[in-house]
C-alpha cells in the first residue's frame, strides 16, 4: 500500500507532462501552418515536420513540412534563421 500512492502520483505527473508536450507541439504546428498560409501557400494542418540534416549541414537549418488534411497534400521547405524564425518558405517538389 505504501508504494501504490507514489506510483499513482508518478503516473499522474507523467500524464500531465505528456499533455503539456502535446499542447506545445499543437501550438507549434498551428503557428507553422499560419506562417505558410501568410506566405500565400495552402496549409490547413501540419501532419509532419522534420529537420533535413543533409541540407542543413552546409548552412542554415532547413525544415521539411508536410501539410495534409486528408483531401489535399502539400510539402514545403522552410529555411530558418539562427534564432529559429522562418526566413523563407518554398514549395518542396
């Protein structure tokens, strides 16, 4: 019985941490989609994003973003500045 309460508390803390990370990820995805739309491209929902390590090794960080809402699919290449702001958005073909 003495071990049950600490175990339950740790499960609750882990659940809260996971929920906070999910909220932060969702907010970042919404901001990215909004930046892409503001640049004149289509993006309702970001379904995938990752750093392209091959292109990023020689210069600024390049992030590949996929927007997919199950009816339309587009991919973009985002060039980031040193302070993680979007410098340029291009269609990724």
